[in-house]
């Protein structure tokens, strides 16, 4: 780097500022390439062997997290920088439950999934339809120290979703009224003022952590007593709490928005109920090598920091991230694989009926 500084100073003296800016850009690109080469050299042998094929594939088609085009470009740039090869993420999002059911139905007639990765915790329909590759990620990547966070047999856990977080608008909720428990969902003070997504999953997760009896009671009372405010998707809940349409919302985090100064905060309710979100490679993936690199990168320290910086999401154990900081001092309840495969479909169907959204 000192040689580059000396070279730039010499060029500046010789041909002026404009010329120096051009050469500086070239030096930065060269330096970036050198860092990428060093990173690639430190990868396990199995991952290095995937790089040529992944470069030829060039992209990963992902269904899962709903992100803006700038966020998708930033993730693509970050993964390309990590491996030193261009990998473009083609991402789309929406209801995971609905999309999984749609893909499972289409698979019966031989229709392709159209994706390489399904990035979700909600996989029962995909497992039943045999649409997911079974992968031992430690063996596949050659990284025996890989922390998968939990054993999900197929996917690798990239971050934790927090679909039972309660958010509040700081301009509308006095400090003394900040929710301290999930009982806020049936507090008459907030009648008609709590937005929830058109999704039974948050209530099913409450059942996992609090017990079905308590979750049933909360939902029954919310529907009967609280003038339900059911919005189409999670982003709408977040947006309307920020806009002041509702003082409270259930089912969404707001880490990025808080970072950017929005008048929203997370209620310090315990337990914090977390569900590992998995990078699942689909059985008909066209870009398997690039998809494998995508999954591995997300769980590395570099991937976790990039994911947190760009999307506000991370594994709860990744130090320095907003989720890690929020979880300090609180009880944590992890949704496990058995619940997702055995109980979630049953509870989701029941709670959808109770919400009137089937």
C-alpha cells in the first residue's frame, strides 16, 4: 500500500489531479483483486474447486427475502468480492407458505421450480414434494468447523427471523406504555391499533414458545375483542407503524429502519422467539455451484456482517449485529426443525381459520 501511495504522489506531480484520480481507481481495483485472490486461497479445497463452475454459472436465482434492487446489488457485490468471481443474485420474495405450496403443486406435473435456492424456514411442503437437495454442508464445503446453528439436514441456517417481535412508534407510545409482554396483544388500550400480517406463522411461533393454550387464548381474544387490523404482508406492518397509522405492530423487525432514524423501536419482550432461515438448494437448481457458494458465504463472518449491514438480519450469535445486541439479557426461544415439520402446518391451518384468512 505504501508503494501505491508513493506512485500516486509521483503521478500527481507529473500530470495533475485528473490523471491521478484515474490511476488511483486502477490501483483500487488491483488491490480489490489481490484481496479476493487472498480470500480464495484461504478457502477449503472443496470450495475452491467450485469456483470455475460457479463463475460459468454466474448467478443464483433465489426466492425468499424481499429486498430492494440496491440491496440485491449490494449483496451480489459482497459475495463477488469475497470469492473474487462475479456472482449475480436474482432475488424475489413474497409469501413463503404460498410459494412453497405453489411449487409443490407444480412439481406434480413436472414443472420446474424456476429457482436455485428457496431461502426460508418454511419447508414442509417442499420436503414432502422432494424438491430440496439433501446436503451435508460440512462435507460439501470441506469446512469441518462450519457452524450450522442447528441441524436441519438439508439447508444451512443463514440468519434468524423474528416473526413475533412487537414494534412500536416512538412518537405515539409513551415510555410508560411500551409493551412488556405478549399480553399487549389483548390489552383494551390498543383496541383497533395493533397491525398484524396476513400470516398465521407469528401465532404458531407464539404457540411453540408459550404453549398452545396461551397462544390460542391470545388469538381468540385478539380476533374477538381487539378489532383486528390484518395487513397483506409483513413490510406493510412495518411501514404503517413507521408512518403512524398504527402505534403497534406484530410480526416484523425494524433494525434497518431504526438505524436510519425512523421513529420505530422493538418492545423489549422476552422470550425473543427466533426461527433459523435456511438456504435450501432446490433439486432442479441450474446453478448448484454458485448456490453452494452463496450459502457458505452467508454463514462466514464476512457474510454475516454484510447481511446485517445490507438487510439488518443475521444469526443471533453474530457479535456486532443489531439482532445480537437486541437479544442481550433476554430469554431466547429457538423454533426447531421438528416443530417446523410436524406442528407448524397444523397450527398454521388452525390459526388461519381463526384469523379468517384461508
